[in-house]
C-alpha cells in the first residue's frame, strides 16, 4: 500500500530579481521520515523550506502538505499541523522562557501543562524564569525548537537549527530530535550545511546547490555514489620524485594547492606503498590524513567546492 | 487554556514595562516637562521686567531713584544698582549701566529694553518686534511722562484664574503630545522590530489571528498611555491645581479617539517598513511638524492665516484643541463630538490603508 506523503513538492521554481533560488525541485516526504536538505550557503535551502512553510510563494510548481495547498482558506489548518523554526528567530527579549512558550501555546489553545512538558523536553527547566535576552545561543535555539514542537506538529520544518552553535550545544539539539524520531509521529525537514548533522539525524539526505537537487538518498547510498569509501590526503615538503598514480589500489587522484586527495580501494593496501616510495625517493611528507569518504567529498566531486564554503 | 488575545496584550505590556528607559520617557518625562515649563511660565507670583538704565549723572542720584525712593542711598558705588518698584504686580528691575554695557545686557537677553536718562527727559529704547520690550516701553513711557511722575490711574490685576494660566494651556498640549509620541514610537518600534527580526513571520506561522495581534498592540498601548495621561493629570491637579472644567467622560473618549488615530497612522507607517533606521526617519517626518505647529507649547495663532487653516487639519491640532476646550472651556460631548469623530475616522482610514499593504513576512 502506498503511503500518502506528508509533503509533496512538485517541480517548484522561485526567483528573486536576478537570483534563481530554486530551479525545479521535486520531493516527497513520508510520515515519520526525517529528511535533510544539505547544501552550502546560498544553495536555495531556505527558499525551499520557506515555500513549504507557506512564507514564500513558488513562481511555478505546486506544494502540498497532507494534500492541501497553501491558500487562504487552508492557512489556519496547515499552521495547526506544522511546526517551524526559522533561521535566527528573535523572540521578545523581556519575556521569560515560560511566558514566551505560554504565548505561543495560547495560539494553539494549549494550556500550561504543555508548556511544562516542552520546557522539560528542551531542557530549559533552570531557565524558565530567565528573560529570553539572557539565554545563550544554544538555549535560544532550544527555545525556538520548543516553540516549533509545542503543537505536536505532524510536520516539523527546521531551517539550520544548529548553525553558529558550539559542538556541545549542537549535540543537545540532536538529542532532542533523536528522541522525537523514536516517537515516530513527526516528519522532519531540516536544512543544514553540516554533513554530520544530516548523517546523524536523517533517513534521507537531499544535496542541493544553485537551486537544484544534485543527489539524494540515504547516507550510505550517497557515499556509494562516490564509488569509494576511503581517502588518503597527503602533502609533501618537496616535489615527490615518484608517480603517485602508479601506486596500487588507487581509484582517483585530485590535487589542490599541493595536497593530493587520493581515493583508494583500501587504505591498508595503498598507504604502506606510499610510505615506502616516499622514503625511497626522499619525499618529505608534510601532512597525511587517512579517512572514510564523506558527503563533503561527494559534494566536492560534483561541484568542486566544499559544503561549508 | 488561555485566551490568545489576553496573552498577546500581556506580552506587549510586559515587554514595554520591563524596559526602564521607555518607562521614564512615558511616565517621568511628561511630568518633568510640565513641572519645568509650568514653573518657568506660571510659577511666579510677580512678573519681573528687567530694564537697563543709563543714568545721566551720579549713580546714586538718578532720576529713577528720586522717583521711586524718598531719598537716594548714599555710598552705593557698585556699577549695577537695582531699583525695585511695585507696579501693580509687575516688578521692574533696573540694571544701572553705561550705554555700552546696556547693549551687552540686551545681547545676552538679561534685559529687553534700555532707558537713557537725559537732562529732563527719558528716552526709551525698545525692540518693536519683541512684544515684551514694546510693552515695557509703553508702560514706562506712560509712567515717566517728560521726566515727571504720571500718576497711574489704572489697576493691574494678574490673570491667575484657573483655565487662563499658561499651565492650563500647557497640560492639554502635553497630554496630546504624550499620546502621539507614545503611540507612534511604541507601536512602530514594536512592529518594525518584530518584522525585521522575523518574529512577525514566526507568529503568523501559527493559528494566531492577525487581528488579535494588532488589536493587542493597540490595547496594550492604550493601557500604557492611559497610565501616562493619568499620572500627568493627577500631577497637574495636585501641583498646579488644574481643574477639568468640562465633561471628564468626553475627555476620556476624546483621548481614546486620539489614541486610535495615531494607532492607525502607526500601522500605516510600519506596514512595509523593513528596518528601524527607516522607521525613525518616517516617524520623525510625521511627528516633528505636528510637535512644532500644533500649538503644544505655544499658540499657533501667530502663524499666517493660510498656515493656520493647514495646521488645523493636523490630527494633533485637532486633539489638542478639543482637549483644551474640555479642560479649560468646559466643553462636553456636544462641542467635542466632531473632533472625536474626525480622529476616530482618520484612525480607521489609516488602519485600513495600512492593513491593505501590510507586510507580515
């Protein structure tokens, strides 16, 4: 049986003056599915999400949320089932955490119990009487997340919820979202330019750039598109007098500012040969890094740029 | 379950009251202004006119001293010598000086006129464009006709009956100005800030009713201006013995109508304004001419006739004039109803216009 998608985006376009922000994106999100929209700054992530949120109107194409379009008569019903967190929302500075949540709860006709639940969920118990002004960046983002969750949303749309946060604060947000995932009744669309975030939280990852989808799939599917799982990155003090390309098990080499990015079948096979040749031809190794392939490598192979550029 | 409208009103009021700066500007500033201006212009029991006197001979034996005192006071050698005389309720303060020093006194605003004493006559130098200077000239020339004392026949009575004093003129002006400034700055600032920082867009992504949001803005501002007005009125009544001679209910309705008019104007101004820099400019462009022209501190009747007819069209002028009518002239609903209707109508028009072009995102 086909599951009715919660979000359906069909061939959507959106331009601002000279910028083609979104150029023909289509996607479907099933109930309970967590999807990451991954891309560098200016890729069109926010425009896409804001169109799903009903804040922006597509120039062309159609967006359906639980089968409903964003039109005036549907606004109230759709706003009731979605929860959103915008990139950098500011809340009234001289209201406390509890008052802010209480205000938003009243819009959904929810009572103080829900406010207490949310405060607990986003771990702001100690800060519930603090003015929003006095919260740290991570606490503010947790408050924004709490507000987006207040109405038990079926669709949660989070636009870069952890941008600018330190790793600890980021992990705290991830923990809350993980918990939500286990409850399985919320679908999530999350934009990010952190590949770890997409990898950690989401079932499906959609990589976009210049308003177009470059690749989509689960984390492993995407990595398999790279065709290789391991990478050696090496740079030398002097020009190596041997041909790195002739080393065994090499699939692809890219050189960037003197650093060789070598895709290999197995590090354990290629690395000993590399070391041996370096010693033999007196090539002095400056830096050496061996790692698994990442989404950033995939992005670089497709665009020539890093994800967080 | 809590009512969203009440929650919104509470949120706006709390946001405002928790900002100590805004509380001072709203509640403290108008009272201080009333106190300062009230004392400066009507706190004195007697009016003091300062005149420079350039004597023709010995300092201690000027004509004026002979006129006002039975005998001269010998041994007084200071350059400045004061003669005080009671002229009805007006005191004249004579600064005895040389012609050059007298001119400096005029330049510094210490005196507005100069008396020079000749052999047997007095010349009065006054500035015909300065009403005070000219008035002193007329009074003194009548008094010292040809160097002789001209017995003063009339009687001077100060105008200190309630409703006629400067403070009575000033308080309705301050009330109206307070409402305009508080409503316009308060609402525009709150709305533009919420838009530029994306809170507005976050709030309309909930089932919150937009009308609730705007009504809450108005009601919370109305509560704040009500307090401001009350504090200023109570202060004026207790300290300056101000009396509201007309219908108090009519005054309240008028002030609410004024409030609504400026609320509508604020919605219109902030309808599409993206940031506060632009907002500051827009609010200043609209409020400053009204502050200067609408007769808050001084009557606008000195402007040319064509200007007066324009000034009378300004909402603040309408509010001040009607408020003065009720407080000082004993007007009621019968006299103030057109002002109330015009202000509410304007407010409604501005509001609808603003709402049509309102940018929530």
